[in-house]
């Protein structure tokens, strides 16, 4: 990911991870989370979860996670 892309308050990753194996899901999320501002939200699809992928975000709704 380019260093000059900046940081985000919201990242939408809806219906993307359903196509990836667990190892790839983990890599994708761990590459995105440094770009998410503290207090920012990561929004995923209804058929997706971050359980077992990362504990670096807090689940605030079934498809919405917040970075502390």
C-alpha cells in the first residue's frame, strides 16, 4: 500500500473477504488497519466476520468494527 495514501475514518470492505482463505483475510485486514484512524470504523459484509482474524478492532454491530 502506498505510504502517501493517508488515513481513513471509515473503510468499507463489504463482500470482499468471502472470496479469500483465512490466511489471505488476515493479511488484508492487517494491511488495512494501520490506515484506519483511532476511533475509525471498518465495515464488512453481512456474510463476513473478523472473528479469528484480528482482535485489534471492537465489534460494535454485526458488520461494523471500531478501532480503539
